[in-house]
C-alpha cells in the first residue's frame, strides 16, 4: 500500500493553499479509506478560507466529496440503504459524523445537531488520520457517518453536491411540507435555489416561482423546474409581492423559501403567502441575520416560519433517489461547470469566490 | 311568544351603553334563538368599545355567550358532537359563523379564515335579526355556527369563556404540538395564559413555566398547573432566559407561547428553546406588533415559529371535554370573578378595563 | 329557456335504459344547472345496474360528469379554488354533496362521511329536480357540492374521471403517505390502478411496481408510470412476494395498495412490505370482503393498514392539478377509449360490463 | 473489586434455575457495570422459560432491570436526556441495544428494528461478559443502549417495569394518536392494559373503557384511569360492541387497543370504532395470531389498523416522565406485588406463571 498522499493545505486565512504529503495508514475497524474522485467548493469553504469563520489551521477544507473505497474497516458492511459495501465501490457520505449516545440523536432524531457532531473539512491536517477534508487525494470516513453507494448511472458532477446542497434542500422542502399542487416561491436562485426549484417541481408543485436579481440565474432556474421567474432588480418589496400574488390565485403562495442569504427577504416573502402558508429560512447561514417581522401578521394569517440547517442521513438517501429519478429532466451536470486539479485549488477558490463559475470541482 | 327584548347597545366608542328594546321574531329554518344566561367581557370587547378597532354602531358587543335554546329552526337537529338538540338545552357555540362554499373552508379546513366569515358581537343592532351579540337577553345563532350542548355538571362561569379563551388555547396548544413530557413556557399569565398552563399540564407537560410581572397572576398560574413561575419584573432578557434554561435540562424548553401581547417577548422566548423547539404567537392581536428576530438563530436551531388566531369548531368540542375532565383539578370558576346585570354593563366595562376584575360576567 | 330535456332512465335492474323527458326549471339560489358534455360509466354504475346494490328506480345513473354552466344560483360565486364562476364555464364537481352541520364534517373534516351525505346518480328521476345523474342532458348541482372550474387545456376525456377515479386515488396515495424515494406496489391495474401508478410516479416514487393477471393492463401500466410490472397469472403468493422483494432492496416495499377488488390480495401485499410499511385497501368496495391476516406479523413488522373510500373536496383540486401538470407524461385521454350517445347507453353498459372497453363515455 | 458474582441460570426449558458464579471484570470504555437492585419477570420470560420460543442455554433471563452504576466506561458521560452519569447513579435502560450503522436506525429511525439488534436476557451466560440478563447480581450495559438516570422520588417497584411495559405502552398510545378528548377502548387489562388505561387518561382521553373477563382486573383498571369497565365474560361480540357504543356518542370510539393477546378480539374491537377510528395491535406477540377481517368494512369506515412492537429510546424518556408526573394519581407500586430473592427465582416463575401474582420482582 502507498505510504503518503497529497493534500492542498489551508495554512491561514487568505493565504495560498500549499500541497503537502501526509501518511496514509491502514483503516481501523470502523473507518473507510476513500480515494477522492471529485470534491466541490461550497460557499462555506469560501467563508472559511476568507477567515469569516474559524477553521483550524493547518487544515484540509472541503466537505462535498465523493470517491472510491480503497480500504473498508471490518465492522463496516452495509450502506445507509442496507446495500453491501466493498472495495471499489464509488460512494457519497454525510458531510457530518457523530458517534455515541446523545440527547439530540437518540431522543429527537437529529444526529446533525448532536453535541459533539463534527464535519468533514474542519479538522487539523497535522493529526491522525490527517485526511478528513475534500481537497486531497484521500479521505478517511469516520464512525457515525452515513455512507451511500453511488449507482453507475450518475456522473461525478451530478453526485458530488449530493451530500451538501441537494440533501439540504431535500430537508428544506420536506420541512416546508411541499406537496403536489402547491405553489412554491424560491427567493434566491444560486445552487440551493436551483435544487429547491427542481425538488419542488419533482414533488408535483403546481407553480414554482423563482426570484433573483441576476438574469443568468433566472434562465438557469427555468431549466431546473421554475415555471415563473421574476427579476427583482429594480422592484420594490410591494412590486415583488404583487408579482407573485398575481400568479397565486386566490390568495398567495402555499410555501416560500429563503435561499438568498438576505434577511430582508424574509418579511417580503411572508407577505407572498396565503393564510396558513409556510415560510422556511434556509440561506441565512451567517450570524446576526436580523430582520423585522410583524407578529400580528404571523398571527392573523396563521403563518408557520421555520429555520432549517443541514439534514438527516435519510435525506441523503432521498437526495440520491431524487437525482437518479429526475436526471433526464434537469441538467444537474451543468451545475458543476468547471474542473481544477489539486494544484489549481488557489485558482479554483478565486473563480468560485468571484462567482465567475457556478460550482468549481477539484479532481485530485 | 314575547315581542321585544332588551339589549345594552353600543352607540359610539367610549359612550355609555344604553338599554334598548328590539323585536324578537320566530326563527328561520336554519337559525336558533337562545335566551342568554351569561356572557363575559373579552379584552377584544374593550378594544372595540374604546374605538381601537372599528365595530359597527349601534351594535351589541359580546361574543363569549351561553344560553338556553328557546326556538330551534326545523333544519337544526344535531350539535357538533352529533347529539340531538332541543328547546331547553343549554348551549355554547363558535364565536364565528360562515356558510356556503369557500376556498379556506373546503380546501384548507380553516372555516375560521373563510372569506366572509362573521363574528358574534360585530353587527348592526338596527337590522334584523338585531340580536347577534352577547350583551342582550337573546341571541340568534346563524347558519354556519358550530353549536355544542353543555352538560349539567358545568357551571355558567366555567362554560361562558369556552368559545373564546379556552377554544383558542386548545388551538394554540395543538399547533404547538405539546405532548406528554414536554417543557412548556407561557409568556403572560392573563386569561389565555392561565388556560394555556392548564391545558399544557392536562396534556402531560413535564414542566409548565409561567412568566409574568404581576405577582397575583403568578399565584393564580400555580393553581392552573404551572409548576414554576418567574416574576420577570426587574429581570433583563438574559436573566429571564437563564432562569428558564436552568429548569430545562439539558438545552432549553420544547415549547414557548406568547400570550402577553408584547412583541418584544418573542425573541426572548425563542432563546429559551432547545434546538428543534416550537414557538407560538397567540397574543399579538393588535396591528404592527413589530419585533426583530435573528434569522440565523432560527436556522441553526431549527426553530419553528407559528402564529395562531382563533380556532376550528373541533377545538370547541375539545375545549368542553378538557374543562369537564379537569374541573376538579383547576378552579375555572374563579376566573369569572364578578357578575353584573345588563343595566350595569358600563360599570362592568370600567372594571374589566382597569383590570380590577379578572373576567366580568353579564347575567341579563 | 327550454322546458324539457332527455335522460336515459334506469327503470329496473338489468332492464334496458329508456329515454324520457323531464322538466327543466330555473335554478334555486344555491343550485347550478349544468349542460352535460360528457359522463363516463364507473364500475359502481354497473353494480347498480345489475342490481348488486340498491339504487332507487326510476333513476338516472352516472356520477362521473362534466358540463357547462347554463344557470348559476345567485349565492354561488366562487369555485373550490376561489376562482369566479359564471355561465359558460366548463366544470367538474364532487360526486357527493352534503349540507348543514355534521359531526363528521365539522369535527373530523370528513364531509364525504357526513350523516346524510348524498351522491349523484342515486336519486329518483320522478322527483324535482329530476336531473341528478350523469346519463342525461342536464344535471342540477346541489348545495354542499364542491365545484371546480376546468381549464381550457384539458380535454373532456381527461376531465370526466377526475371526480371519481382520479380524486379517489389522490386520497389513497395521500393516506398511504407516498413520498419521494418510496417504493410503491399497486395490486390491480384497472382504472384506479393506472391512476395510482401515475400519481405515485408523479410524487417521486423510486419504484412503482404494478401487478395484474391481464397482459394488456401491464402494458398500459408502463405508460402510466410503472417501472416494473409483474404478471401474476400462474404465480403463487410466495412467488409474487419474492418477485416484488427482489426489486425492493433491502427489505421490501414502503407502500402497497389494493385496487384489485380481491380480498385475498391483502395478506399477500402485506408480506411485500418492509418493517414500518403502509398498506392501503382501496378496491374492496363490495360487502363481506373477508381476509385472514396474521396479527403477530402486523405487530412485529409495525405495519399500518388503512381502508380508504372516496375523498375530500381538496383532493378534487389536487386531482385537477395533477392531471394538468402531468398530461404530457401520461396518456390520460387513452383511458376513455369509446364514446356513445345517450341513446346508445345500453350498448355502452354492455361493453363496459364485459370489459371490451376501458372507460365508456356518454356524450349526450 | 470483587471477582465473581451470582446469577440464576436458565439451563434448559422447564428445568429449575441454578445459582452459579461468573467472573466480574472491569468495564470496557463503552460499557457500564450495574449492580442490579431489582428485576421483574415479564410474560415473555415465562414464554422463554417454558420453551415456547428459543433462548440460548445456559442463559440469564430478565430484561426489566434497574440498578446502581458500579463502573462507568470512559466514553459514557451522559444519559438519554443529556444528564451527567456517574458511579452510584440509579438507572434504567432500553431493553434492547444496537450499534453501528443500519438501514432501520439511520434512515427510518427505528433502532428497535435494526438488523442485529439484541435484547437483554437473550445471551449465553458462558461467554464474556456473562452478565447480560436481569436475574443476577450484575449486568453489563452494552454500547447502543439508551441509559436513563432515575430520580430519587421513584421507588424500585415503580421504576423496574419502565423499560418494558411502560415504554411499550407509551409507544402504543403515541402510534394510536390518542389526544385529549378521545374515547379509548383497551381490550385486556393485564399489565400492558393497566398502563394503557393510565397513559390514555394522562393524555386527556375523555373516556377510557377497559374490557376484560377477570373481575379483579376491572377493579384494578379503575384505579389506573378507566372510567368505564366492561366484564366481557358471557358477552357475545355483539353485546361487547353494543356496550362500548352506548358510551361513545355519536358513532363509536376514536381508538381501540388490543393488549389481550387474543386475535379474535381484533375484529370485535374494530366494530367499536367510529369512521376514521384507529386500532392498534399491541398484545399479539406470539406467531400465527390469525384473524378474519372484512376489508370492505375497513374501507368504508376509513379504519387505520397498526401493529406496534417494542419502542424507541425516546419512549423510555417519556415513560419516566409519565410515571413521575402521575405517581400520585395511579398506584404504580401496587403492580409489583411480590418480591423474591435470586434463590427463590423458581418459586417466582411458578407464581408469575399461574397468575397468582401480578408482577414478581427479584431483589438479588
């Protein structure tokens, strides 16, 4: 077996990534060693890189990862779906892991919120097992990770975002109780918004209405299931609300979802809803996203407002099922629109950071 | 049959109520004529009286009403529970009524939010059938009202608030998904808060924590099922949160409910919740109840925030079942702590308005 | 206005239908007079005609009906969705109607099970308003019926079964909690089975497995969304179960639905389910459909078994949304594969009865 | 530390238990060593003892166990509720354990049904760690067990059945969706039936109707919350149904629960339900519990029938909360009505087997 492998190491915020080698050892009984075939740069990687949030240095960033099983711990035999795992299988896995007993895991079935939960791409590279992030040749999957075998039919480009963007939006759409015949508003048509449009459409939404201020995104949203798109650049809040309400007879949308990262969008979106409508906050991932709401309006109109972050392992299973069932309908492959080698990670971060690419992939 | 009956008429905001007589006619096929035995003054009656919200004049206020059936329309045979109705039965009924087809009624099962829904105590007294409010000798129950027979065992004092405060809080506690073992925070210990404490306790809450700044209300809350009460006078938001969290091991309350009418209480209450906790706004009945929330906190902590107003007819049935099952446990009769004749309505409003009584009853 | 119109009257079981004329009068305030454009023969019409179940004679059979509004009662202004109704609109409506208060309607939101609920096609033709069935030139829509405007894009053939087969299967799939990624077994591929396949597919089922013993039906099921079909002719129960389980990794299907009308299919279908699976009985519409189940198996495997009959008005709205959203995907028009005039009703019943047509339409 | 401890060993079906000594070693990092303070004999222990179902020999039976922590593995720090664990704490724990990834655990949140789940009282005593059953001085709690600290206020008699009978009935009542105001029928008033009555009452059931043929049990059921009891000895099925329906106006019970172990009770109980009623099978724990149901009746009456077995760890938390909140209301201590030493286990099994005691406790 090989003795070392390469990783692009994050030494300090805004500093260039540096290629280093770390030892590769045999797996423990409850680990899996994966040869990374693709990883993608998530917006939260960029936040980490820019120092907007603390991440240990030196580290290996990246949590949207897929790869091939190279070594399988003896106690790992089945994937989340109960299918047998073996060396050579191509897999995805939950971006977080947790093991042991926990109030949130065992009582509330929220392993993603367990005390002590950890996330790939957030550890020191200096310590064993070194490889716990996506921008490297290898990754050690830790106990308490949900693993899922990938079918042959899915491309790497379609599969890599499964464990972050797709699974999160499966979680969001479920929490928003989108059902067939519903009218769904998506505020923000970035990666999460595109997946949101597609999942809502796939679940039988009557109307999927996408809002953004970037014309290219509106075009893309139509490919991902939006039957109405509204360019909000230059529109007042009242105009946005009126534009949506005109589509939603007789009294507004059933569901609205914030994935634009702008807190001020929330009160606008709430006014687009019918009595009894559901609003979900899914994009306000940065602290202090303050917004002013009228509690009387929430009360009189029976509004349900939920915040959703991350997902449950079962959502990863549903994410894969969704992409496999609808890949003829939606051009998932187009989302990953650029590829870079490990050595090109600095360029990839620059391009992802200035939005000149939609989703940058690293092929180590 | 008698030809006329008395009502205390509301001629203009802040003017004294005047006793007038109106004709009493035979019922139509789909009406019920009730001889009022008791009505109580709701806080919203006081808002109407003071002109804080529009109400037609001259009118008969009052929607918390019970009475004896004097005439029964030929098409009315059963109550909400399917029990036979007949003259002489003592009954309560939904404070609202609506008939005909409706998007909200027929599709979303929210008759309380149907286009064209009307409420007792909100009509002109000059027009037939004149008697549509509580502060009068009679009331005509209109088509589309949910009627419920009262058992002998319940006193008028226990029964009169059923169709407003009790049924609303049944609706609120249901929407808050309070289940056995939950820890429930009630912000505000007025009438709604007391019923909220009792219903949460009745449904098996592990802890019911009542918050208010009026010491007498804290004492009363303990009689209504609160096992912890916190006097928030002089406490900062952080102190309130800390006091609640100390009780709620390991990570905050499952549910918090706003019934204090103060929008600023909402962000404080949200910080009392565990990840995945539910917050319900039930007391912000006045417009422009603005509050500032941190959307990121809602997201990271999977908070569900709901506004609830009014109730479904089935909640009235559950309200009666609740009071009948727990009247040995909670002193519901003490809530209605004063009685007045129709002629004393001005005094009753004054006493209710300055909070020198808890719930004023009119016995015409 | 015309004074009389034609109907094909059912005088006695198994006797030929006879064309008779009945008076057409102006509508009451709460009625709608519809000029029938198409009605279809449901299996239950055949049961009535053959005398397998009591139906008043002389009567006008038929409850799957659409038509054009000719007169609109003054109190009817909006459809179920809140859209404005006017003369000339083409509409569908719930096959049942009920008005007034009711325990099941007002407390349990099951208007379809209200005491005194009535169904189109089940009244005496001799009495006013005479026209209450589908096989006639006119139909009077009664108070308590849910009305829904049809968009131009839907053909009569696609629209006529909406208020029976489609809405019922929307109700069944909802009760079966079919969600994206589920594996769904449909036992029986007649009209209900085909709609069941299509709705399950539309809601994102991972696998839709159709079972029948008629080869033509298996072919049709593949057009309606089944990705696996199993010809059960000649298969033992064990073989059927094994064939389904081979598809459903790792431990059986999430959902199975009986729409074959054979009670013995139920225990077989239950054995196809995973632990926690849901089974819905939707086709056993005839009395004494006895079956033997092993209660221990239900217990150990956490099986949920539900019976579903008929539907809620909101399901009719969803039925229309479903057909409009998926009519490019599924050939709904092919289901209504034959047309007859009112005078040809005898032939139509013969053809429907011997299954030489799939769904016979009457165009009066 | 001591080197050996005593256990009452089950060598073969129907043979006397024999006291043997086994080594007691230090715990591994993920184990807990408990000094047993009480264990009780469950009906399933009797089935195992009589050879009605396979259980490895020689073994230590008993899964209803509580005890004091003597050694705590270094990785075990918190209980299910998030409270800190330490030596000397008195605890209860789930009767089953499972560790590692699993389709049922991770996707469907049913750890109790995970592939490879194990149960206390079902292992060979010859192998390390020897002590995995209740009828011994010690028990080693294995990884994947949900542990819960017991408050001082609860007696051993109240606490020992928590992890079997009480938690199971919490699971059953939840699955039956018993809510305030419901009418609940309990068929069978043994241990599960008594807990079922009490939990239904605690959750606010309007009527709790207990059925049994043993007069003493009817008396006991009234102490545990049944407000109606029906002695079914000598009653036909029709008479039982009529007796229940007389209490349940207007159209039958909301919920019925089988805990009598007799399959023939199921079709009788179903006929006691209203349209839309829920029936739960919870007592048919033995194979081949065949029963004949009318599928048409299930369909027409929208009946939901569920089988429930065992429970989720969160139900153990709720079980303890329930007993703590209602121990002044229900005489839980009376259920454990006899105590035996380890040496008296043979006598205890005899008394439990012939029903001359309600619940026999072993105090080693």
